[in-house]
C-alpha cells in the first residue's frame, strides 16, 4: 500500500513536472523576446560582417521589440565567436552572424563543432571579393599583377582573415589558377589585414567592397579585379578575374543564425522579424550606404544553400589537402 502510494505520488509529480516544463517553454515562446538580444560578430569591429551586423541590429529593433546589441568576438577564423553562440542557451537571445567559415572550419577538422550546430535564420548579403593592393603600388592592372606574381623571385605576401577562412581559400584558388606562389599571412579579421596592407607589410588582399571603399576613395588602396561572374554595379571599371583568364569566382555571404535546439516557435518569430528587417527600406538604404550587397534568402533557402556549398567546399579542401585529420 505504502509502495503503491509512493509510486502514485512519484508518477504524479513527474507528470506535473512535465506539464510545468511544457508550460514554461510555451510561455517563453509566447513572450519572446523578453530581454535584449546579443548578436555576436566572430570578427573584429570595422569589417564587412561587423558593418552588416550593426545595420541589421539598428533596424531589427522595431520588428523584434527589443534592443539588439552587437558584440565582437574575433579569433581563429571566426571559430571563437561561433563556438560561443553554439555553447549558449538556445532561447533566441544570443545569435551569431553566419559566414562561410561555418561550413569550412568543421571540414578542415580544426574545430569541435559541426555546421549543423547553428541554425540559419536569414541570409542578408552576398558580396564578391576584390583583389586589392596599396594605392601607390607599381601594379596598375590585374594583368600586371598576374605577370608579376608568376615571375617574381620573391613570393607575394597575401593577407587574409585567418587560416582556412573563405579569403584564404579564395587566395589558394588564385594561386593555383595564376600559376604563382604566395606567402599567406593570416590575421584575426579583414580589418587588421587591411591595416597591414596600408602599412606596406603585405602586398595584397582579397576583401569585400564595403571593407575598403573609404580607402579606395581616398587613393590609399586600389582595386584590380573582382571575383564575380560579371562586373559589379557601381564598380563597372573593375574587370572580373574571368575576363583575364583567371577562373576564380567567390562570394562572401553573410546572414544570421541561432544555436541548434532553438524552439520552433521562437525560430519562427526570429525568421519573421529578420525577413521584415531585411525588406525594410531603411535597412536596404543602410546597406547601400555601406556598399553591402543586399541578397535576401529565408531560412529554408539559406539552409539548402549551405548544404550545397558544404559539398563544394569539401572538394576544394580535399583538392588542396587542407584537412588536418
């Protein structure tokens, strides 16, 4: 009798606990967001990903009903910032700027997390990369750059945002297609790489237009070519690499993601708010002013694109023998 009563009480309490847990989760979803949201940028301040995050945060507030605070957590080609969000509580109050490195780094075998540990919310932009040299460089065109890279006794020094990142892979592809040899200099992000180029410590970088537009306008840096299939609007005078028989195409896409395990109701709210923000004329104007390429995709389309690119990057990583394990 006592044992039966104990079993009855235990079962009742367990059932009550489940009900309360379900009620708590439901309540959490209903009142989300109930405090400011943190948006982690896995690179230093000043780069293209940081610029986009700040434009998004500014305009997402009215669609989320809460402040969105941008936090920079750079290092290890973006791995530190992404890992920080992956390890956080999946309640929608801590998000991350998604970049191609979420695909690349796990395939290199240098991180413990997987691509699937972050859930896509929205893709906001997709920008081609520009081949950039110092403003006073004797190299006046991409043809001169290719010729010099192939014949120079001293390898050109190429700066990137970290070993195994998109910029590094793009430069490896350039190296192969040009038939040249580069010295690859990794930095914690594009901003320090740009500063190194301005200081004459490296010879070139590949970078998105938003990150160098002010320096190009001031004559401190010079764009030689772009990695798009066609010339870019607003930069019609800059040839594509393909025009110069260097078959390299690369785009730096950026979006917003959340930790795996986020409740479907919260994810739905986030997707809805993010899409409204991305379609907001004020947000588009902010992106245009920052020279960021507006390229919108919802979470399902974004997820499919990431899956497709995972296979593409695997081929490239295998080709260059970059995997560490």
